[in-house]
């Protein structure tokens, strides 16, 4: 279980961000160096089919990765659990607890490439659906829209496609080099539909709550456009965290044949 406190200027930016937090920090570990886990197949760096081998290994290993692996610091994604998220802005306070993030285990890796010359990793993947369920408490405003209440929250992303590339550097620890991912500057995504529902808004005023939820769902494309910078930051966070969670424990020399 994980917790997160977020301070930002736009509430809707933060609501999208929460679906990816809760992964490990990805700092280089001082533990005993490890080999690749058995569900990931090492590839030959100089092989002509290196890219195809990387993609095949990633796809084959994903079903095991989403089950979690404590030895390698990988959380369970069925669902990914987040204990608490606190959002504080100048006009709005939100607390979301007991979050379950569903759908990440259904991801399909479309492409996976490692550019060993330029120290870059590129990944393209698709999820049929990502659903965030939890308990919320909220009070304040966003723009001219008043939002307050407490109850169940459902944030669902339909058919998200995500592509990103991340550069890495090698960090020396003892006798070994370790891969450490940097922030990504090249991220793109597409979402077919965003669904948002807050139960029990305005002290259970069903009509006002329905009107507010209907408005938020009607204007979802505008919300996505407004959220673009933070969505990209979010994708970067989960990508860097998960990859670093593995490479922090495996020397660079052990990643390949």
C-alpha cells in the first residue's frame, strides 16, 4: 500500500495523476546484485534481432510482472493498491483513500526498443480500460464550479494508448554499473473516453450531484486537453518507477547476454 500528498493548482490535473502513483521510487539499491528474474529473457546486445528479442521478452514477462515481485520491488497490479492520496490547492482539498487501480494488468506492449548507443528506451502499450475506485472527501472550487461531498469515486479511462521514450544513464555502485532512468521528454497518448463519477456530492443532493457529474463527463475532452502536461508527467512517473524498480537491483552487465 502506498500514500501520496499532492499540491497543485488544478484539481482535475491531480485526479488524472493519481492513477499511476504508488509505484516504487526506483533509486539504485545497495543490495546484493541480482540477475534478471526468470520470467525475463536476456537478449544479445549485438544480435540483429535485438529489438524483436526485447519486445518478446517484455511481452512474455508482463503476466508475471503484474503479479508483483517483492524480491525486485515490483508491486502487485491486480489491482494496484494506493492507501491514500491527499490533494491540496489554494481553493480545493481532496482526500482519496483505499484506492484500487484496475486494468494495468491487461496492458498489451505494442513495441519495446532499447537504443544502447543513445541510452534510450522506447515503449508503446495499450490498455482496454483503466479504472480507479476509492473513497473521497472533497471541499472547494475549481474555476467557478463548487465541489464538495464524500463517498465513492470512479474514474475510468477507456482504451488508453500510450507511447514514451526515456533516456537512462549508468550509475556506478561498487564493482557494477546500474541503469537509472531519467525524466522522459517524449510522451504521447490517446484516450477514447474519460468517465468520472463522484457519489454523494453536496450532502447527497442527487439532482445537483447528477448535474455536476454529467457536466464533467460531457466536457471530458476539454479536461483532457487542460490536463495534458500533467498526464505526461504521470506517464513518466510510472514508467521511470517500474523500470528503475527492476534495474536498481540488476547490474547493467546482467541485463544482456
